[in-house]
């Protein structure tokens, strides 16, 4: 199963000018468990170069790198997988191109979308946006913790092997609430990439998530 506990999204529009490879290097020191490179501005060649630089920066850590939407960039750079949205390439096409061993994530924003998740193709779902975020333009209103809890419960009942990560507006102040709602981790951008010390920010989130997960396991036992 994919380790979603501290899932750091790397986006040049939200890095305060820091090289993404440097941010990844610091975040992995702090306990990041998964990375996604998201880039809506750069040309393909530049994206491949950046993805390769990120992979080199975290080499030996065992932490995978996924590419947002761009399967061609993932294949060219050797990234471990791709995350797709509801309007991106269909999961069955993505899986066919990536092969059986790649990590494939899918955004889920509603109960209907959760019910339609292809459980045999997807490794995890990113659920949200949970909170309001400035890092992405979302047409839909935040689903909140209650919406997150409902989707997590639905997915857990239908496909317990699929990982669940909360996305959008997550920070140290609200991460614990998303874990209590049923997420297995948090996907974050600004809380790490814009922090004065990205490694320390990642460490704080890792401790919060690990503690909340342990408390949830105790409560369910």
C-alpha cells in the first residue's frame, strides 16, 4: 500500500522561487512519505528535467515521486506513478500506459465519484478539497471534514485496500481532524513549500499524522 501519511505536492507556482528539488530534499529529511510534481506552466522538456532533478534529490530515500496528470513526463523521467483528476486521462487508459506496478492516484470530490472509483486500477484516492485553498482554483465548494468522513467510510466499506488522503488547505492546525475523519494521510503544498524550514514543517506534520493514526487505531481496537 502507498504510504500517504505526509504527501508533499511540489508546484513551481507555490514554491516561493525555491527549486523543487531542494524542497523535496528538505521535505524528505523531515519525514515526507510521497511526492507529487504538479506543473501547469512549464513545457514538456522542462518538466522532464525537473522531475529527474527531484528524483535525484530524493534518491535512496525510498520515497516515490508521482507526476500530476502527465503520463508522458512520468514515463520519460522514470517517476513511480501518476495522479489524475476526474477530467484527466481515464484511470484504465493511464494504467494501461503505466503498467501494473506504477502508482496511480485519482481525485475524488463527491460520494458519486467515490462510488465510481475503479477499485482494481487505482492505488489511492485524493479526497477533497477538504478546506479552502489558495494553491489551486477549485470550482466546487470545500467538502469539509464531514464530507471527507462520508467519502472515507464509503470507500473503506467498498474497497478497503485503496488508500485515502485528504487534499486542499491542509496544515498543522487541521491535519489531525482529517485523520480522525478516516484519511490515511494529508496532501500538502504551502504548509511545507512556503515554510521557513520545510524539513521542520514536514516533521511537525509527520508527528501529528502518526499520532492521530495511532489514536484512531486504539479507538477502533
